[in-house]
C-alpha cells in the first residue's frame, strides 16, 4: 500500500494520537497488540482473517472507496494496512504505524457494516476495525475529541458534561414550556412501575431540548404511562463503545439498565439515535455477559410505528413538503426497522421520495461509528469521504425532495454537514419533528 493519502485543504495533527504515540515503546506496542489478539479476540478474529480471499467485493460497498476511488479505502485494504500487518509481524510495529492505524480505524471507517453485506463470506470488517480501536485505546492514543467525550461519560455518565441539577432543571423547563400548549401535561420523574422509561442522548438536554418537549407532547397525547429518571443513567449514548474502552462501555450500560430496573419499568423507549440503540441492544449488554438486554429496548421508530398503527395518535394533516428518507445504519442494517420507518413516513407525509439505494443498502451518513465525534479537525475529510451520499441526496432533490428525514442524531448532523458542504439545499428533520407537527392534539389550549 504505497498510494498517497488524499489531499485536503487541511493537515490534521491530533494531540490525542500524537502525544499518545510519543509515550509508546516497542515493547508496550507488542504487548498490547498480542494481548488483544490472544486474550480478547479469540476464534472470531482468526476466522475472519483466515477466511478473507482479498476478492475486493467489499470495495463497492464502502462510501469512502466510492467517493475517492482509491484502493487503500477499500474495507479489506484498511484491514490489511492495520490488523493483518500487526498479526503478520506479531505485534512488532512502531509508533508511526500505530498512528496511521489509529486514523484509519477512527476516521476512515464508520463501522457501518455495509461491506459485510457484500462479502461472500460475511466478514464483519466493522468488528475488525473495532479490534484496532481497542488496541489504540489500550495504547492511550485515541483521537482527542472523542476521548474527551469518553472522559465526560466517565465523570458524569453522560457525554455532554450535563450536571445532575442541570438535567432535572431542563426536564422541568420543557414541562413548563409544554404546559403552555397542554396545561395538564407532565414529564413524570422517577415514577416507579411505569410502562415506559424514556431515555435520550446527552446532546438533547444540552443543545436540542425541544426534542424532549416534542416527545412529552407525543407521550401525553398518546396516553403513554411513562417516566424519565432524575439520576445519572438517563443518557443512553456511548462513545466508549467506539473508542474501544469496553470497560467504560459496560459501566455505562449497566447504569442505564440498573436505572430502568430501579424504576421497575416494563421497557425502555429510546429517542431517535442509532449508535445509542446499538450500544444498548447489541454491544454493552454483551460485554456485561447478557445475550440479550434484561428488558425490552424499543427505538423511537418502533415506538412511533406502534402508536400510529394502534390509533393512539391520529394524523390531522400530512406534512406537505416532499420528503426523502435516510436509513440509519444501526437501525436499518442493524435492526431491520426500515419498513416501519416507511410506514411512519407515508402515514405522516404527503409525498415520500425514495433514495437509491435504500433500506439496508443505503449509504452511511459518514458521521456514525464515532467518526463525527473525532471532531472538527476531521470534518473536511469526512464530508469529502462521502461524495457518494451527496450524489444520492442530489438525485433525491432532482426528483422533488425538499426535506430529508433522518431518525438518528449522528445521521442528522452528518447529513447537515454534507448538505452544507456540497450546497445541496435540503432541510433535515427527525420523525419526532414531523409527528409533533401533523398529529391531532386534543388537549391543546386555545391559541397555543
């Protein structure tokens, strides 16, 4: 792999990677790599590495490869440049090698698993890149911005350094705001035995409190028996899952599950986030030794689908702007919710224009997998690495779409970056935005 890296308008110098690499010794690198390979990974890693025949069919599945058309961006090539070389050398690689491996694993792969669908053997490259991230974490050279988020998780059990009193104040503030519309509305805190514990990610109380407002209105109108916790454990997000800090990931998920157990709720309903959903139903629970979560985990798509289908919410008028629907990786490929998402879109919107490809074949937003959380230094390479998504959005707009519905926070931010960078001219909305706007609200006061 001698091909030059793609040229961009900026040179990224990441203090987390650089300072971590400066502390390394050849002995430490070798010890950590072999520890992960021999003691943590097991048969799964060996089978994947031994099975790959280097056919290259994964290349056309990867948005980075399709956007750059350079061989080094093919999923198999990323593994060859990192994990295969580590295994071939039995861990005897230097700090410069690990710096490059850290950037490939953290900023040139979204762990979207699209390539696994096109591999004739079903090799999970996302898992292999996660193994590389695990090594990078244990060597103390995770990119600075996402490591800072992991520090926030560790200190506060949420990713935005939201203090306990700030969390409760935000919920009470949104309750008061919503009562101007529905005077009897409450956001029940610490209600034991409720049907639903509603959980959100840290950016909602920090930057997007209106989403909590909208969720409260939806819950109230639908007559849901629900609650929200007032204690740490309310944030369902998990950047530690993406940094390879499995110990912290397990601690976060245990706090989340134990909060639900303490409140004796029947199920957890999660807001519109893909990575958090993956962390709760597929990653954190397994690190804790549970094959499945200890109680049902329901994504907002499933929740809204049930409310509409069961008639608990009535659509008063449909959203008039033509929409197109983005399928988030972790809820479409990861959970198969793409048809339920289309049910909601068609029930609430006058015109739904499909992207192509769509459903589980849709292209990643390039923000997931923790890539957007590596911060502003990587924003330009990130959007340049998803020209193929921009083309997909341009095509949907040419066929009449004006708004992209994206039921995931990372996708929302990633698509907004792409839309702005390529000047596509589309709006973005969550399903909750549209449902709040179009549903009947029988309890709304006059003039609200």
